[in-house]
C-alpha cells in the first residue's frame, strides 16, 4: 500500500538552453571510502577541456588540467545525490554525483601452519587476487577483511600463497564450471525507507508540454522543497524561479524554443541521505520518445548472427578447409552475407520483428586449420571470424565489400541498424602486422619461463588466447594504438555501419577505447549527426565492466552479471527471483534505468539455454565440452520450449537492449562451442514446436517494438519470490505490468497497484484477455511456465 504520495507536474518553457556539450552527462557513482577519480573525456566529449569546477556542499572537487582528471571527494559522511557545477565555453553545466553507502561485511580465514599470504577475491572485485588482503588486526590469529556489499548473491574464494581455497567456515558452495567450487554468500535486503518517483502522464498544448510525476515514500513525511529536487534539462539546471511548489505539487514550465530539437529531462528526489530513482525522458521536437518516430539506441532489438552458420546464399564461395584432423563442426559450413541479404529481402526479420543486427567479424581470416592449445587439442578454422589476417579485406567465404555495403543499405532502408564485430585484442600470426611489427605485440614467453597464455587476470592486457594469436601491447606501442583505432573508424566509414560489438574488451586498455571513441565522435558521430552504438564483451565484476561504459569509451557492455543470476534463477525451481531482483537493482544503481546494456539469453560463447531447459546439461556442467563433440543435445520435452519463451519474455521486457542469438527464435539447442553454433534452419526444416516457438517469440519481439514503456520506462518490482517475478514498466505514454511464472503450477495472484495510477482495466498484449481492476486491486491467474504482459487503461 502507498503511505505517502507527492505529485510532481512538469511543464516545459523558454529558458537559455544553448549547450555546446552534446553528450548527456551521466551520474557518477562515488566511492564511500576514497576519492573517485574520472578522466574528463569519460564525462563528455569536447575539443576543449579548459574547465573550471566548483565544489558543492557535500563534495569537494578538483580538476587537473595536465592529466585531465577530475577528483570527487565526498565529505561529512555524505550520502545521497548532488549536482556538481563546472564552467565550459562560458556556460555552466552540471555533473550528477551519487553515493548510497552499503553496509560492510566481514570475511575471516584461520591460516594453517606455514600459510603466510591470504587474499579475498570474488565477484565483488572482478576476481582480483591481489587487492583484498586479510590481516590479523587484533592478534588473535584470525585473518580478517571487511568490505561493503549491496544485497545480492556473491561467489568468492581465498587466494592462499598462490592457491585458490574455498572458505572453510562456509558450507555453501557452487560448481564453478572448471572442476572446482566457489564459496557462496547471499546478502539479504534490509528493511529500509523506500522511495520511488512515478510517472503519471503528459499534458500538451500548442505552446507547452506538462509532464506529471508522483513521489512516494513510506515515512509519511511531507518534507519536499527545492533543495530536495534534482532537476535537469539536458546538462543544465532548471532555473529556480521556474520551479513552483504548492503542497505536494511541483510544476516546472518550459515552452517555446524548448519544444524544438532533441532534449532530455531528468528528475529525482534527494532527501535524508537517500535518493529516488532518476526519471529520464527523451523529447524530440516536443514529442516524447516512443511516439516521436525517431529511432534511438533504446529502440534497438538486436539479432546476433554468426555469418558462417546462418544461411548459404552463394554456394560458389563454399570452400571448406581441407585437413585430415579437422571435423565438420569446426570448419566452414557455407553461411555468407548473401544468405543474410536473402533473408532480409524475403521478410524473415520483418516477421520476427528485430530492427538491428550484430554480425560476426567480416574481416579476412586464415585459410588454414590450427590446433587449440588446451587438451584435447582439437583443430579449428577461422570460420567464426576471430582470427584476422587482414585489416581491410572481407573474408572471401562470406562475400566481398560490395555485399557488406548492400546488406547495410538494405537494413537502413528498413530502418534497421547494423553493428560489425571488431577484434582489437589480437591478430592471427599470418597477419602482416605480426610479420612486420613485432614490437606492437606483447611477449609470449615471459621472463620467468612461463607462457603468457590465457592468464586472464594476471596479465590481463597482454595475455595471448592461443600461441598463434599475438596479443597487442597497446600500453607500450602507441603506433599500434593509432593504427587499430584508425582502422576501426575506417570500417565504419567505408561500410556505413552503425557501430560495433567489441571483442575481449577487458583485455584491451581503457586508453584504446578512449582514443577510438574520440575519433568516432570527431569523424562520424558529430559531423554526420549519427548515433554510434558500441557494446563490449567483458566477463568480470560489475565495477570493472562499468569502467568501460561511459561517454568517452563504450555505450554499453553485455550484462553478464545479470545473465549469471537470471539463468539459474529461471531454471532452478527453488531459486528465488529475489536474488535476480537484487542484481537488477544493482544494475540500475550502476548503469541507470535507461541503460543500453546488452541483455542475452544465449551467445556464441555460452551453452544454449535449451540445453539447460531440456535437462541435458546442468549450470556450470563440466561435461559441456565433451557433449559438444560426442553427445550433442537434442530437445526431447516439448515443455522445454515454454521455459525458453518464459526467459525471452523477461529479456524482452526489462531495461537495456535485448539481443536475440540466431536460433533463439526456434528454440535451438547446443552444448559448448562449437555445438552452440549449429547451422540455422528455416521453413520445412522446422518441426511444429519450433514453428510455434517462432510465432510466440515474434509476438514478444513485436510487443517490445510497439510499446515504448518496455524501451524507455522505469522499473518497479511488485513481486519477486521462488515462483513469480512481477514488475511495472511506465513511461509517459503507457504502463505495462509483466508477470512471469516459472513454476509448472498455475499461480493465483493479487497485486495492489499504486493508487495514483487510477487504472480500471488491463489487457494482456499476448492473448488479448482483459482484466478488471477495482480499488487498485488486480487479480490474475498465470498458468505454469507462462507469462502475462498487461497494458493498463483508465
């Protein structure tokens, strides 16, 4: 039940809105234990960083012009949200900063005789074995370390004199997928005073736009004043004289020229050391996003294609590699660019509903087979595209540059985007760069006699993936840095593509991404007024992943931290959606509600979801690699398709950018690589369950495509338990309630809806069934392994 409600009404009118900064400055999450230092180009792009910062009431700020680094240091036990001002080109702008202090939790270890150095490492510090040493602080022989943790599920271990050790005092552990276990600790959410800023709806006249909100908190306090509001138009404050407060109603008025062009309105409430969610509204020529007809990055529904495994449109380029130890799953199988073009022209993707494509690398790869280093030392080809031997040639198995341009041109005519896959970390040893510029690359043979091979954390920025894949050392070679960033810009220019999926991001230094993004903005995004989307692939802690996501580097990364919690939650009948909701809220805290992070169910590096859903493999199953070659799974139980559709209903209704891996739409199964990269099937090659799955998935995709609340809306959890996850998505255009029931049993549910919504009925967008709402009470029945997507009406 709602305890306290504040009505906020926003109208839009004429102010000095001129801004030279084109990026939307994102909130900066401050550290509670030390200053937070940020490179200024990560905050916004400019040709000139001659800036003057002003410290705020609770945050001291310093800016070093020589290093272009800003330091934010919270004071007086600050907690909450605040705006930090700076002057640029004669205008004053704002940087939102926020700090929500987390409770600290103690980890202890009793060392055995002879054990000297013990460190804690886990998901909370990106599995860094060095930065959390345990110490005997009181001389009792027990080693301790205390760290702040938000509610959630954390896997961890101790690193004892070079050995990984599970926590002896913690009986809870889970398989880690590498033949060992990780200790597990779950931090429950404590009872606290919650607050939420709700949208109500717009009112537009010929000269102004009013945007209405409600503020809710449970302490019944009426204390809301101008100082408690965080209100921004793009990157500037609304002038104080344009803010009116009348009891619980707040009105901001903007009109005239503010209804022209593209703008962002952001609002939050900051009070008593805490802050509400930030509502972010995009407005295009006075029309709220979702109804403006403008295709923004939030609108993308990406279809991921491994070119060689999708469709064979030109048999003349079928030329598999000949090798006596090479098996078919690791060889070229005939998919090509013409195959994708054919499916575009046939309307396959129109029917499916996707409007963006991520295609695997198109650059030329080796025509020889190579043996992988780890046992059992199987032979592979470069069919996947990640073994580049050229910087400007298209792989002849796929087509040529003219076909690349044709594919992108067709997509653009259908208002769809195309994102190329760029490999910046390494080349193949047959590449001319390895032959001509050995000094551009890191060392394979380390001074201590070890091989710099697959040392993912120890030598993160130089480690080689295979002995025949030299890794760049961008830290030591600026020439390599310049060439590869120029090359990335060249591919975008020559093809007309709309951005990149970047491989192995965390193994490439931040300096690379900063330079590349600077060049892309300077040479493409700004002069051509083009949104360029860059999404990275990194496995690790959320803070490490977030260190690459900002205005100066990447638009997003794949949200593997959310994936890692979601998959076992959906598939384990005893796992609670509460843990998934904790991770969801953590994602919002770090990336915001309107983030562009990539949400996946499957990928070319992950075991197919259907292999789990059908019971062929368990999570972190060590047999996955063997199954891929000797016992590839097949779908035996038709009910497994319902589990897949349930997960896709979730993927397609949460904040972020959904990514459909080819074959998801028909429920394709598969174990580990290369079995998760089977040849795609169409039409008469599908059975009735696969055809039905395609129709249902297509309907889900179209629902997201047609309903802006699922692309721009906020997120309010109504229920999260062992069976049900229910959440409200609201924007200024509509409200939608999503309910997923993972139990095989029907659930009879009741929801008390926020009373300010004043809704009287709801309609399921999947089935068309209508539900009545009386006194804010909604009663629904949700079948086993089913979902409802309900749109509210007054």
